C-alpha cells in the first residue's frame, strides 16, 4: 500500500490528467485544490511525513480552521502529476486561526502549494459557507476559448452569462446562477483572491479576464464537468462569431431559456433576462 492507492488521491490525479488532456494546462498553467473529508484524511494519515513549518497565507477563513487540502504545487506541470505525484502535488493542513498552512505530505523537493492558494482558500471559505459545506473542489484552468471571449465581450456577469447560456442548450441547466467576471488583475496574490471570493459568493464560476476560469463544486466530476461545459460553450460562441463574421441569424431566445428552466426544474438568475434579441 502507498498513499497513491488511496481513492481520493487517485481521483485527484485523474482530474489533473484529464485537464492536461483537454489542453487547459500549458506548462504550469492552472491549479486544483480539494478539501478532504475527515475519513479521507484518516486514510492518508499513515503516509503523512513530519509536518513542515506553518506558512502565513495573507488571508484567512475561519470556517476552514483545521481542514486538510490536496493541492497542486506552484510551478508544477499538470502533465507531470500522473508521472510524479510526490513532487507535483501535496497535502496541506490549515492551522486553528485559519491563516496558515503546513505541508504534511508530498510537494517533495522544497515545492510549495500553488501561488493561487490564497484565491483557492478564500473561494473554499465562501463556497463552503453558501453551500452548507457541500463545496469541496476549486479548479483553475486556462481554457483557450473562454479566455478569447474576454477580449471581445464587455466584462460583466450579464454579458458572459447570456452569451454562454445561449451558445449551448444545456448550459442554463449546468450553471443556472450564471457566471461572474473578475476584471484583469495581477495573479497570485491576496487582492485577486478577495475579488474572486466576492464573485464566488453569488456564482460557482468566476471568469478571470485574459487569464482563465475558476470553477467550484461538490466533487471532481461535477467541477470538471462545469469547466468542460463552460469551455465548450465558449468554443461554440467563438465558432459562431468567427464563421458568421459577427452576424447571428438565430439564437436561443429568452423564452427558450425559460422553457428549458421549467422542463429541467432549475431557477435561472432573472437578472440576466430582458436584453433585446438579435435580429
Ligand atoms: P502555479 O504554478 O503557482 O499554480 O500558477 C499557475 C497559474 O495558473 C497562475 O494563475
Ligand atoms: Zn492561471
């Protein structure tokens, strides 16, 4: 037995590799964190090493005191996670004040958690609160079609939500609350972490202009599926805009959206209705 035989570690590694295979993780692009269940911590504990020092995060989230997270390492390549997990990923414990982490497994060779750990941590704090503890996964990727959209659409939740909902029929069912947008900011710090977590109070998806996407969810499949759905819709949007040279002959109407919501039993965010239809 090794920690690599534990199911949650295998599932985490599979998700990293699936993201790599999609082309969303050039070089060290993107990062993934998972808030472990108590029983998963106990399954992994026999393999924990002597803990490293506590490192201040610059942010805090008291509802996450004492939690354990699996995280990708800063500067580590998603394509290497499956080949060399011990150097590419690790487990960190959060202290009682919920403002510092320490490494308890992995991240060998002096590696550190992702530079976006403050954003992940604050997003976990907020999403855990608004989902009554259901949210466990925060996933950041660099999907190219979604990034391309941030150069041509106004950077608002309304514009992005409507464009994505109307580019593939099942999108409103997958993200009925819509998507939030964070304007361009310097990545890797506490400022972008705070801005993203504010957006994540309302949405489980946050666009980072000219950079990428953050998705959150209760498990690996749902969160990966959310990223995949948003990116595929963005791809269709870009195909339509480029092949039609900006002209759209017909689209999914607001009434169509309402009909989908009724059929699938979801409540769509009403803020995003009411724009004149394209003729
Ligand atoms: P890390 O290698 O530190 O995870 O950074 C990658 C990234 O995508 C930054 O936004
Ligand atoms: Zn990034």
